[in-house]
C-alpha cells in the first residue's frame, strides 16, 4: 500500500480541462465526453499534476478540508482509480 501512495498521478496529455468556480470540467477527446467533478474531486484533479505523490495529495486535502487522513486517502484513491480507468489520469509518466 505504501508503494501506491508514492506514485505520482498526472493528467493524461489527451485531456483538456478547466476549473470554473471550484468545479473541474474535463474533456476527453478520444471518446468525446465532457465530465464535471464536484469541488473535492476538482481539488484532487488540480493536485494530480504529476509533481505530487498520492500521499502528498492526501496530506494537502487533510490540511485544507475537515477530513481525517483515512477518509482523504480512500476518497483520493477511489477517484484516481476511476479517472485512470477512464483514461484521464496516467501514473509516473506511463
């Protein structure tokens, strides 16, 4: 589990995104789909820029939101797994 928290998620180069009023709008041209994330998901999206590990993203969320580390880690992992499955996130330059 420790190994997973040290991985660095990044936006897939084929996605386009903008954050408006705290909500991310992400376009995946490959399947021509527009997705919107809630404010927490949008913050995770912003932090998943390839420079931070999952552990650092979780640390930031616990500092910015009233959430414990266990819940922040679970939420972060679940969202990043979903985004990865949809081809919106890549890991460690993959």
